[in-house]
């Protein structure tokens, strides 16, 4: 937009000429350096900066201020290379090529707009806030055609880079954009502080003919009103690079954490955006999980996005549209969201040995867990994390700075690519500044999260986040980052137009009969009945599912068709897969108190199987379960579901289950509340697509002469001690000639498998990987490497195979490094396969492990699986520290009677060596002992001058390195 007043233009040119003559020669050099350095930062190149250098130091100081006020998410040293830094330090800085638009910058623009618009001034642009120009490859001077004034409010790298470019253009009277010379440029140095480093570093105070420096909004208003004159209220040109996300749009959140889905939906509902948030893999195949090794928040998002693009690239455009339309989603109104969250601490809490369990996941270059927080909390409970932090504070011997920053970043992209196959990507960030408290409040909340341990600094009455009503939806870092996106995408307009989620997404009708599954649905015969009061309240549109002539009975095998890779179907017998049939046919689940006629002890493991199958289905976003309501009628005085609920709480406290209970299931103490919840949920119910994947198999069959041991354990834990013990278990099983079966889990090691092993054949501890299942696999391979590196003789025969299901395969990839890998179409066929074994060993695990335990014991109890000489061994490991130190499976073991343990051949041990010993005894009883087992005591006596017993302990005893 150019002024037509020729005289005014000439006057401005003269002023620019005069200003140019007054400018020292080194200012242009300083501007050139600043432009070049900022451009390099924006491209993620980490340019060299010396903070002590007079010419360069101002920029680093300015970065410190940007980070302090939440305008950039990473610590400043992440973006640059400082003097004396070595290659390893530079590599730990992580990916910084994406620069999210912060809520702080968005909020600042909103404040400027509110004040200026009130005074009828609109003909300006706030630098750095137009997403169309947040592109380092786009010339920021193009903005000269958008408005007649430019304001540098508090901002980030993009705002400063655009300012430097415009200032330099005004000084040099660039021929490409001559109109810039007559445009007003204002630095709004809020409070006279934010831009001090930049102003002093470039010595800009003298050049008022080229730009104006203001402290208060009123000063900026006066300048713009005077300079713009009659053009002050002219609307600036708008960039069309940013879409308006309208009511009825859908956000596909690419996450495996249901908690994040529910929280983002709550935020969107509170802001009245009229959009729906659903997990990505309820529509599309689940992407492979990102390793999150980039060590920055936005870098982790980039990794997740790359995995998602890879998955979508496997689908033709027409198939993407078809899958969206099946769900009732408009492809042009569907967007993919990625997120990463972390915690920055003022003190360096991570360098202490107290956090050794997750040492390999921490970045020694940065204080606090930062972007690695998720890895840390997979290794210990949230209570244990803060208890360890308190111990560090207590040992400091000085007052500690308990300030922390809670940081959230989002990345957003349309699901449909443009004509060239590209997707525009938008990123946003926000942070809150809080104070740690080591007495969680409310204290009686059984499920603790970070909000119980942090008090916001902007709340004067010292309440924790968990004590502030609506904090997550309105004031959290997640809410603020989402609000930055809401403003950018013009979603604030939706508040008056949004029809509401219920009207927009209602799929049900009064004429349809909804089918409810209960624990009785999986039993044959008259084994009890649903509460008559609940049946009466849900009468009409709802019907309770019975066992359907045995089709849903989980202990009686029936015939199922299993699709092969060839496309042919093969018939298989399975009882567990009957639950899959039930889940497909059911619209929601209600677990009720057992009737008085029911033998409650008889169905204990069956109830545990039903409950944890539904929980796991929610956790992994199984398409036959994830969208369906799960309600539990838990009346006072009734203990039907108390064991399952108490165990969930315990595993949550051990960090082995992370989901908030009310995001997975809802418990109610009355029939009325249960009924109201079910009816409310069904108004917005949309069934997920039920895929029909094929059975996949790679590798040969397990040698028949090997005794098979199935290990159930966690696929996600990052606890270093538990991982080491799981690997030693695999090593021992291989050393004694067993075949090992696990549930899969590649831990992100496929691409660098051989690099995991050092020159002595042992697994390197400095390589990040995730989960105990992959560690058991690595233990077998470690034994093979160790033997190969030390002996010429043939090793004992070993075997390791991974039995996965479609959901774990999609997220983790195939365990190609093992002797055999299988992918079943669902988790129930997977459990059938894992149950074909000679022994079970239960290591540390979460809800999925409980599901496997319950399935195996239920079938052993029913006589469907052999018990004699097939030991079921639970390793009841201790974890945690101090008051938080207790056993993993203690609560589950307490639920077992001596008679049950005796009849089901259940063994409880506290270490992995004893578990292997029981397997050896069972194998000997079945006359399956290998003929060529090595004499390890003799071998190690030759290898070590030390006591051979000590040498054996170094390799075979758990917990020792």
C-alpha cells in the first residue's frame, strides 16, 4: 500500500538521505552481521557468537531476554556456537531449524491491536507475527506493500531479523523496495527494557530520523497518528498464507498418550473453537514412534512429523480422503497436530547420581530434564522424581532456586498436501514460570502429575496448579500454546458461529439401539445379571450383550479366520480373540458389580482380563475399543472392581501406567450417574474404522528341542536398572540354551543394531533405547557377541523371537534383528501365540503386562493351557528410592491365595537368576536339557585371574555391571 502524497514521499526520502549521511560506517557493518547471524540462526546453523565481544555480545544478551520472557523455547546456547565448545557439545544442542510463534508474542500483538484499534489506527504490521513471513527464505521487505508502518514489539528471532532487514533497507534506500524509505518504523521497547541490548548494541538512540524508539503504547500511538495521518485507519493487507480453521474442523493428534488428546479437546472446548480432537491412528495407520533424540522441543516435533509423513506417503491421496470421509471428516478441514512438552529448571538437578536410572536419556549440556522429561518420567514415578529432586535440594547446603519453566510446543499441518505434494507447517509455543513444591496438593489425589508439585508464580495465594479450577484448560502451557494457534488460525471467530461439538458430530439417533458390553458378555450360561436399575434406566435405545452362543466366551476356543499376506484366509482356534469379536460388535462398555448369585472368586482373572484389555485398547488406540466409552459402576461397599482399580493406581505410581484414569475409564457410585454418562457419551459416538490387516511372519520356526520361555514386560520403560536386569535375563536364558519369546518392542534400535555392541561384545550403555522387551532380545544377541569374541567353539543353541500385533508393529517397526518376528492382526491373537510356551517369566510391566498375566492365568485356570511343568514366574523387583521404594507386583501378588498359586504353578522370586533357575528345573523335569551346555565356571576360571564365582556374578547376576 503506497502513499499517493508525492510531497510526503519526497520529504521522507530527504530525511532518509540525511539520516544515511549521519550514520557511522560501522553501523551498516553491524546490521550486516546481525542480519547474517540471525538468518543463520533461523536456518538452524548455530553460528559462532562470542558473548564477550562488543560487536556480538548484544545479540546473546538479547537472546537471554527473549528466553526469559518466553519468546523462544530453547535456552539461548542451543541456537549458537559459543567460544571453546567442542563437537560433542554442539551436537547436544539439538535441532533448532523451526521457530514456533510464542503465545507471548501473539499476546503482545493482541495488546497492541486492542490499543491501536481503539484509537482508529490500523495501518501497521507487528513484525514477526504474520505467519506468511515467518519463512527465512521469504524476503521480509515484501511487507512494504502490506502497511505504511511497522512496529517491533517484544518478539523473537523472526521479529528481530525482519526489523534489521527493514532498518537496513531504509538506510540504504534499496532500489527493490523504494517505498520503505517513507515507511514509519517503531521499536516499542516495553517498559524501557526488552530491546535494551539490541538498541545499545547497534547504538540506535541517535537515529530518530530513520526509526522511533518508544517505551509506552501511548507514545507509539502518537507517532503513528502523526505519520500516517489520514491513512491511519486504512486496513493493512493480509497474508493469505495462514488458513482460517473453521467450526467442524478436526485435529488429528499424533500421539500415543490419550491424556494429551483429552486435554487438548478440553482446551478447544473451553475456547469454543467448535473443533474436535481425535488420535491420528483412529483414522490412519499408526506412525512409527519417533526416537525423540533431537534434544529440543521443536526437534522432537519434527521427528514425529517426519514419521507421520512417511506413514501418509504410503497412502494414495484418494485413500486418505476415503478414510477421512468414513469418519465423517472433511479432508479440507482436517489438520495434524504434534506436540512436545518439557520442564526446565533453574538449578542443575540432573547432574546428581540420584538420576542414574535415566542417565543415558539426559543431556549433560543442559540443566534439568528439558525436552527429555518424558524419557525421565518413563523411568520413575512422578512422586519419585520430585522426591529425588528434593533430596538434591536438601544436600545443596544453600538456598536453591526452585523456579521451573513448563514448556509446550505444537506443530500443525493440513492432512491434505497441496498440488505439489507439500504441506504448510505452523508451530507454536508457550511457557509458564512456576515454583516447585515438594508437598503435593491435593495430597489425597491418588494419581499425581506435575501440576500437583508446581505453584504458578502469577498466582498470589500459593495454590498448586491442581488446586486451581480450570487451570489446564485456561492457564497451562498447553492452553497458552493452543491459544497462540487459535489466534493465528483466526479461530476466535468460531466462538459466535460454532454449532458445538454435539450438533456437529452427532452420529447416533433415537431409532438406533446401542449395544453395551459387560463382564457377563464373555461368559457362557447364566453367570449373573446386570443391575436391574441400570437396565431399566438404559432401556429402549440400549441393549446388553450376552455371550452370543459362545462367540464372545473368552475361555472356550472357537474358529476364526486369519488373513495371510497372500490374501488367503487361514482358520485358527482361539478363545481370547472372542473378545475382539465382542469389541467389534459393542458400542460401549459398562462394568457392573457382580450379582449375588455369582461366585466372585471364580471369575477373578476373567474380570482382570476384561478390565485391562479395555484399558490397553484405550492406551494403544485400538480402533475396536478406543472410541467406546468405558464406565465402571463402583458402588460403595462393593469390591468387584477394586482389585483392578487399586492395581492401576499402584502401577501409575510406579510410572508403568501414565494415563489419567478418567481419560481411560470413568467410575461412578450410583446407577443414575453411570446411566447419564453412557447416554451423554453416545450422543457424540463415532465408531472407528476396523481394519483387517494380514498376518505377517519373518524367520524360521523355533527349534523343537529348545525349551521356550515367554517373557512379559514393559515396552516403554526407560529405567536403566530395570533395562539392565531385563538384558541380563535375556543373556542368562541364551547362555543356558533357552528359546526366548517376547511381545516385540524394537526400542528404536533397528537402524543401529550392530553399533549397540562394544568391542568386547557387550551392549553399550550410552546408546538410547526404550523398553524392557527389546532389552531381553538384546540380552540374547549380547550373549552371542560375547561368545563369538571370546571362544572358537560353537556356542549353545539359542533363539529369540518377537510376537507383535498390528498396533505395536505400526509404531515400533518389525524386530528384524531377531530370529523370528511375527505380526498378528490384533493383540488377542498375539497373546495366543505368546501363550504357546514352556514357561512364563513376568518382569516389570504396566497395563499390557497385566492383560497378558490375566489372560494366561485365566486360561490355565480353565484348563485351556498346561500348568504342570510350565512354571509361571513373577519377578517381584523393588524400584524407587526411600519412601517410594517398594515392589512392582506386590499388590497383584497379595490378591493371590496360596491355593491359587499352588494350583496354577505360580512362583514368586525377587531376582532374574532365580527365575532362570526355576526354568532350568522345569526343563530338566521334561527331559529337555541340552547336551552341550558350557561349564561356565571352568570357562570363566580360564578367562579371569579373579575368583571365578565373582566372574560369573559379573555376567549372570542382575543389577551388577
